C-alpha cells in the first residue's frame, strides 16, 4: 500500500488510530490534565486524601454545566465541602475557561501510603542510642536488637 510522505507539522488527530480518536473524543485531554495537576490545583492538604474520579463536561452549546466527581476521605470531607467554591474556581482558572460549576463529593475511606524512610530512622536510632554502642561487645545480641527494631519500624 502506498503511503503519502508527510512534510511539516501535522494534525495529531490524523495520526491516531480510530479507537484512540473515539476515546479522546468522549473523555478528552482535560481529564488527564486534571489528574496530572491535581495536587497543584487542590493543594497538599487535600491531594493525598482526595481522588478525582470523573470530569463530566457539557456539550459546547451548553455553557458552564460541567461536573467533577471526587472521592474524598471522610476525615477531610467537611473541609473539602467548605472549600468547594474555591476548588471550582481553581479548576476553571487552571483550564482557562469555565469547565465546571459543580463538584459532587463521594465520601469513602482512602488509604494513604505511609512513606517511612526506614534507613534514615535506623540511623537516627543508632546515632541517638548510647546503649547501641555498648552492644558492639555482644554481636549476637546486637543482631537480635536490629531485627526487632527493623520489624517495629516496618509495622
């Protein structure tokens, strides 16, 4: 099959497969942009305890009737509700036009991954412990102590 050689800048949608075009047409790039910049939009206070689930944007003929559905941890749901108008303004400001006018909140528990720097904690414990230096005389006891300490830190 003969393909025409492309010169200069091309329209991206012409290069995409039909399946990708359908998905992007229905969901759009805006949802991906929202996910990628969620922490910047809502701030660190809400970023880890909220998840944007779906961005429903109305048809182009209907202005400003979009809706964002957000899963919010129960511990910050009241505060998120209180900040709802500010968040709507921030999202609209981020996109440069009025994308949404509603935020629907779904309360659920969200598990936050604890990021404990075990090596740093172990070094802090070792440096602050006077008794740890005394354990150098007893290597077996020292190994057992290190095992117990690492299990405590991991839990």
